C-alpha cells in the first residue's frame, strides 16, 4: 500500500514539474517573442516569411503590402516608399499559391491594427492551374487565426525553441562583441535580420545568358509542367472561387496586380508545349473581370522590351532586381496599365517579342 501511495506521489510530482517547466517555457516564449507576434522587438531577429509575416501583419504600421512569389521577393521597400509615399511591408514566399494570397489578404484585412489599404500583388497565371491546396502547408495556421489556445504551439513550439530563439540570442550577443569571428557571423546573417530584405534572394545570385541557356538545355530550374487538358476552365474556376471574392469583398482597399516580366524563353517554352494561347486567353479573361472592379488596377510587364535579353535572368522566369525597381517606379504613371481596351494590343506585342526572340536565338533553339 505504501508503495502505491509513493508511486502516485512520484507521478504527481513529475506532472507538477512538467507543468511548471511548460509554464516557464511558455512564459519565456511569450516574453522573447522571436517572431514579433505579440509586439515589435527591440532586438534583431530572424525574419521568416512563413512565421514572421503573421507578426508583421499585427504589429508593423505599413500602409502597403507586397504580396507574391519569388517574382516580388527582391522588391525594394524604400523605393516603394519613395514612389508611392507610404510605408510598405512584404508578405511574400517563393512559389506562392492563390490560396495563400487569399489567406494573407483575408488575414491582414481582419486585423484591427493592420493599416494596409493598398495590396500590390504579382500574378503568376499558372498558379490558377494548380489544384486547391491548404494555405497552411507552408504557413503555420496557429499564427494566422484568432485562437489564443493554439498560440501554445508558438510559445513552446519546436521551431521557436530550436531555431528562432537560439538565433535571436546568439546573433544579438555576437552583435555586441567586437570580435572578428562574431563580426563575420553577424555579417553572414545581416540580410536575415533586415525586415525590408526578408525573402530577398538577389545577393550572390548569378544572372546571364549562358547561365539561362545551360539550365534550359539541362532542364534545370525549368518551368513546371502544365496540364493543358481543361487548363483554361480550371484557371477560370480557381480565379472565380479563390481570388476574385476576396478582392470584391474588400472594396475599401486598393489592389494593384502586376503581371511579371518572364523571359521570352519562358513564352517560347509555353508555345512549344502547347499552352501559350491558353495563357493569353486567361489573361484576357482575368483583365476583363478585374477591370469591372473600381478598386483594382492591373500593370502588365509581360511584353517589356527587356524580356528578350537573357542576360537579365537567372533562369526562364527569375529576373534581375532592376526589373523589380522598374515595376515599382512605373506605378507612378499609367505606361504599363492594362485593361479591356488594350489587352489585345499588349498580347500582340508580346507575340512580336516572342517571334523576335526566336529569330535572334534560332541557332541554339534549333529553329532554323
């Protein structure tokens, strides 16, 4: 009997110790708050697109948000401020899906503290050809809802305690020590602790025609395969069900959609694989639908003159930061604006660019 009582007491003590440790861990997680979820940080932290974006939505006083894929990750936020006269923040992620865009807009517009009234969104048309997916595959849902209970996943979470808090403590300690080794360490991760450069992949990236051609010929970093069977109807359905409603619902916010300047080689490949005309057809449909909304403008850079020069790219789609700058600067005028009245003209101009590219690069494209 005594052994049973002792056993029960032991279990009780263990449980109390575990509860105490969890409470301490959770309290420290809340206080340190490496992803700025509860408050702005006074210390340098690791800016993670998937994790820190939730905190930026709640606690960063931006008036404009850049939303999109790797096509927008190199956007210069200081240039946005200079061009549009507003503070901006990036809600970006490589390979962003339409479901993620809708979730991010929904979340931002539902937060009382969020001051964003202008969303600048890049549209990768082929994302509408993908099957519907959960936006929380990459984004932790417990940071993008209003539940306080599941915040425990953050304050005692694996990522929080094995990545973000250790990085925050080591980086800030290193930053305060004048030592060559620590100076090198902080230098390596300086971009990761700069909110304005969150997601920026341009530093150290090589661009050039030889690089692009080599990747293309070796099928490296190639454009993902597209299922052309029923492609237009699938894209139209995804647009109508997953993107259009969130724009229509937030008619008190401005939406600026950007169609990015993929290389002419991208369009050549789409033509070769038989779905380029589907992309043109969907572009006309999307522009027509968006033109019906008073809170939306669309800027089209797909026929930009620079797309024929592969020296501006690292593969068939990813371009030099100067192209990001060009797009932001253009928002101050209507040069690249597209609507129902000029969409056919712009598509024809893109077709001319593709034709010129095929003529100029005929030798290695085997178009002779």
